C-alpha cells in the first residue's frame, strides 16, 4: 500500500472512499433541503420578487394548481351574514355598554351616522354568558354557535371603507367598494383550480329568501376570465335547465354527449391555440358532468336522520330555517366532494323593515328574534359536523358581515344604525389559533381601537391560509397588475397557529 508521500500530485486530487461517502451524504442533504424549500416556495428566484400568474390550461381551466406555499387549508366555506349583523348583540361583549345603558356616548354629542342622529347607548338585547373552557362571552341569541367558542378565532377590530350595504358587500367579497372586481372565490379558483372534476370549483349558495343586495358581485369573476365565477344554486333551487329533457333516455343522452365531444375535439384540432374555444368547450363538458353530480349532491335524502335533526333541516315550523339548514348541509357535501370555495349566504336583500336580513334599524329585537334561530343552529351544526368528520383540520371556516352596528339606538327608533368603524369577523379550522381573540373595539363597541384591522388584511390572511401570497397573486388588467388586496394588506400573523 502506498504511503501518502508516494502518491503523485495528480492522485492527491482524487476522492478516496471515505471522502466520496462524505460528499455524497452532504450532497443528498442539500438536495433534500432544496426540495423542501422549493415545496414551500422559499427558494429565492426572480419570480419570487414579483407577481405570479398561475399557468392555466384553457382546455382544463379548473385543473388543480400548486399554491405558492404549503397551505394550511385545502378548502374554505365563507358564511356571509348579509345586512350587517350586530356584533354588540352577539359576540363582542361590552360591560360598559350595560353599565352606561340609556346614556349618550361620552364625547359624541348629537352623533350623526348613516340614517341620522343617534340616541342613547343601548345594552345588548340578549344576555351574554361565558362559553366553553375559554370562558368567551357570547350571547344567548346564538347558543349553538356559542357551543363552539373554543374552536373560534374572533377578530374584533374589523373596519370597512363604507357604511352602505351594496358597496359593503362588494368590499367584503371583492376587496373594492365598486362593481366589476373579482370576488375572493374567483381569485382563489383562478389561483388553485379544483379538486373536483364534475362540480364547479366555486359554488355560491344564496339564502332561501333570495340573493344578497349586491347579488352576483359577491361571486362574480369581474375582469378575470368568466370561467372562474361562482356557480349559484342552493338546496331548494338547484341549477336550472340541468335535467335531461323528457322523452330522452339516459343512454341516448350519453351517446349524444359522446358524439358532441368528438365533434368538439375535431373543431379544436382545426383551431389550435384558440384558448377561448378550449375554455368554452371545457365549460360545456363540466355542465354535462354536472347533470349527474349536482342532482346527487343536492339530494339530502341520504343524510341520516340524526344529522338532519342536528342542522334543523326537518324543522317544519320554520320554513326559512329549514331551507338555510339544508343549505348548510349542502355546503358540507360540496366540500366533501372537492369543491374548493363555498360561499354561503344568510340573509337576502328585501326592501322594507329588514324582512330578509340583519338590517335592524327600527325594531331590532323583533327582527333578530326571527333571524337568530335561522342562523344559529345550522351554522353551529356545520362547524360541529366538519369537526366530527375530521374535516375542520383542513377546512377554513369564515363568518363575516359587511360591517357592524352602532352601540346606540337610532333617535326615535328601537334599532341600531350601520357601523363600519368596528365590527367582528370569525375564523375557525385549518391553520387558525383557537380559542383566540384578536383586536378590540372601544368600551362600547363603537370603534376599533386595538390592532385595528381592514378587509384587506382579512383577505391577505385568508389567502395565506390557502397557501397563497397576496402580494404575488395577480392578474394583468387595463394596464395594472390587479390583486385582491389592491396595493394594501398584510397577513394577521397573530391569528395563525
């Protein structure tokens, strides 16, 4: 065996077995580290410093796509309380509001808000009690939701840019008070696609009483391709014109669809690169698949009796509650079947005395006695059902409203006016701290004063939980790189687990 002195200078540059194994080990470690960083989108690259538009196959626009980073949530359900539910009567307890009942807000003499001059401070119309192990104070108006207090993350310092319902709904759903902007669901569908190939990626479920005030703006695609807009239907009114026409057998319908698919394929071959044609064909093909999938998913007769009772879906004494309960069951079934984004509305627009929603201006106690039970049991059941099925671990639940309501009664009335200065939204499920409370309004629930939070920050946080960087998700439109959060936003890191 040669001594080190006898090895030629050229030979000294060769690896011996020990060096080879050592370098191999460290090299594999580096490869593994690079793979992990790339999986979490943490590798530095020119693309990471600017906007990223997802690569979308026009022939399959809803195919699943990678997120920017590892997502905490695979799917999301947004429960939208249309009409501005009163935070001071539900989940933002203010002892000083009770103590100062009947007195004016200190320092706000003759305060004028949306509908005019305000009267005296008015205590919550429903008793608050400590709930769960956390002792979170929640109202008797929502006892079923309150049972899940330990699963909820409350953001008590939300603010809005408007005190009007239509623009407020636009802002919460799209990030802008104007019309024509993509909804949050459309942005998420554009970014991530769907895990279901026979159902829409984004489903909007209107209230049994009708649509919210801003209607389709809440689930529209805006300037994004129309294929990413939400598909609206509920348990009572499934998608129109979906059934096979009378006199056409299932076999004949299948044969016709196969022939149409062949003709479409030939047509696409004659027009290669026509992305609009490819997208249109993909939409028609999804509609054909939905002929089978939508009737099945909206057929709740297969649900066990105890599940139907839990939701209140058989409550014949309250038709609206029964309808909303069925919508909540439908939401869970859609999430189970791979729908990425479900937007569930509680409350519908109706002219008059808050007939269809939470707009309690004149007779709040009377209206909330109607609306509270409609919301409470079905939503409490939805949260509990997701939890018992193990789905809450990777599902994000959002409960929101366009703004809050005043701690005062309107002068000459028995109800509360609009309040964009401070209100509450809630999160639950994947990636969220619970039980947890973030931010606070003042001692009366009028203005956000601690960790003041905007809708932009709320949206940025939701995107993060879905694995999306709000700064990088963009779409080029009319000379601008458009984003859900516009030029604003930050992630509310404190609420992330």
